[in-house]
C-alpha cells in the first residue's frame, strides 16, 4: 500500500497554486446541491457510466461524493459506494436508500478500507473534490491505494488558467476552493504521486454554457498491474492489415495507402471496378501491398452492391493470416488515442490488454475551398472538421483481432464487426473522414456513383440514405466559420471525452 509523501517533497507543486489563508474552510462545508437547472461537470459521470459498462464494472466508488445527486443516474446500473464527511455523508444516508455511504475525512484518514473483491470490479470517481482540500496529499494516497485493484479513476478539478487567467495566482474566486492548478501543474502532481495517468484533457464546466474549463484525468490501475503501460516493443511478427475498399478514388488513393504503410499497417485493396485510374494506380504499388483484386471477379455490376462488397471483405479477412484486420475505406485516416503512438503499436497495446475489437469516433472534413490538388496529402489540406452526428457515426467498430472466428460486417452495413465473445476496447480511436474533396468530385460521387447506382434492395434495409437531402445544385463547400479547426496541439486535450467515448458530441456547437 502507498505511504504518505512528506510535505517537504510536495511543496514545489503548491508554489504557484492559489492558496486561501482560511484554515477553517473544509471541503465538507460546501453546500454541493446544484443550482436549479445547472449541473456542474455533467459529463464526468456520463463518461464514468460509459467506461464502467465497457470494463464490466459492477461498482462506482465516488470519493468526495458531496450530497450524491449525480450518483442517482448511475443506479441501478452500478452498485454505489459514496465517500465523504460531515453533513454531506449524513445527507446521503438520510436521502438515499441505495448505496453504501462511508464517512471518511479525506484530509486525515488514509486507511479507507474497501474489500479487494469489490475494488476489482470498481470504477472510481473523484470529481470537484481535490480543490476543496487544505492538503490534497492524503486524497491522492487514498486514490492510489484504491487503484491497486480498481480498474481506473476519473478525477476532475477546475483549470486555473482558464477559469482565472494565466496571471492570477491569488486565492480562488470560489470561496469554497482552497487551491487550483493549471493542466500542466496538475499532470505533474499526479505523476509525482506515481498515479498511472493514461489521459488528461478538458471537460465542460456545466450544462449551461459548456465551457471547457475543467481538467479531467483518466488514471488507470497502478503501473505494476497494468499492461497498457508496459514498455514491451511490438513484435516484428505482429501484423495488422487494412482491407481497403475502393471505387473512383484516384485523387487520394496514394496518400491514403501511404498513411497506413507509415503507421505499420499492411493494405489489401478491393477495387469495385473503378472507372477512373484508381486500379492502375494501385497496381503501380503492387509490391507494397498485401494483395489487390477487382471485385466482383466476373466484372463490374450495374448497381452499387455494398452488401456483396462487405461479404467479400469478410471472406478476405478469413483468408488473411494477419493478427488484426481493419475494415477501411480510401477516404479515411485512422489515429491512435495516444498522439505519440502509431496505429500498429496502439493496436498491439489493445491486444495485450485483452480486448479484441476497436470502436472509433468519426470526424468529417468537408471542403471549404476549391483548390485541392489530386494526389496531394489530403489530411494536411483539409483543416476544418465537424463531429459525425448521424446514428451510424456512433457505431464504428471496424477493427478486430483475427483469431479464426467467423465475423459479420454485412449485417450492420459495415458499421460494426460482429462475432462471438467480442470485447470492445473502452477508449475509441479516431476516424478522420474525407468523403468529398471538391465540388466536381462531390457531384460525381453523389449523383452519378451513388444515387444513379443505388441498390433498391439495400435501400429497403435503410442503407444509402445519407445523401437523400442533397439535390442538384447543392454546394458541397462549407463555411469554415461553421466548422472546427483541427489543431493537433489542442484537439486531443480539448476534446478528451468526445474522442474517447463520443459523449458530448451532440452539444458540441455550444463550446
């Protein structure tokens, strides 16, 4: 179990933080009942629900639960354990007939005893708590002790620079806050205490203005118990192959393939009898590809037979000897949730953690100007995006471990690979989508290649409806002011919850 870190050793972490000279204020003196209609840090608990289900947790442990109102919506999906002190915990015991309510002074009592069997099936939340403490040392020790066995912990706190400005080091404006950190300081603090920080970024303050001014850290089980942070190098023999489907994508085919090759991913190309130069371009790269074919073998079909193409992808996946397979279109770019880890190494990490499928958060990059050069790097050129908000965009389970099982893609229209004992990794990867690049290409794709070749049987299944509202004369160019600039230095931090889970996308225009 962890021991206290001396005040002398942690003093450097508190030099720049706001420190209130009122030792009589204690975290349990705060009245934590939400202002009517306003929920603070609403997505922390939504994120906890999402991760708890993905990790098959049975318990939610809320350290610093306040008066427990945010835990109500997590019950009965999970057994609830709330931990706090004074009037907060008394209120919970009186108000709620569910849950286990434990009284603990988070500044004095480091011996928080919860059974190992419970911890092993638990997710821990510590939201809006650490900033209320005179000395956060004890709380961090408690959290690390819990993470000897618990799956992970979500901890949130205000981001001082965003709330108060970068030059304000004085006492927090909130009278109940003792100290506040910026995201750099908070990450340093967590790492200093040996907490296994997996992700850190921002989440919304409340459900009124949705400002991203709150730090959210995802802390996994202690390092010695967690495979995801092993420094094991990906074995040379570990093979990932993207089965890439193609129809008239000559303008982006080479950079799309090259992106995968650079990421350590092999490519098997299925060309659906393109009428442009796509197949010849692919043939010129034949030595770099795992395989290439035209489908159907007998020649081009009159209609766009998406179901048959997906069934061919299923068949090819069963014939390949690769460890993992990705169902991949030419107009897609995939990224790991870890900015400094490539796709192949990230998939190996998922495999090592015992999961066998990967979901994705989809973001779409429409054209905002009419000067894309065919064959150039489309990922660099298109800089503005929007989150995919159609129902199908929230189901993108398109990468899976290939262990000889029978899989189905066609049943879901290619949105979700299905097989027995599927275990989807809790953190989504990123899928960047570039279906339209220019006005001319957009008109050709929608009106000639899709609508004119639509398979009516597949239409009755609810497929191929996403272009229904696009009529002749439609402008495919969008105003960049209505989109979000993809800033590689900011995206992973600002959109932490959205990219890892999809939570919050439906209200993203507010922030």
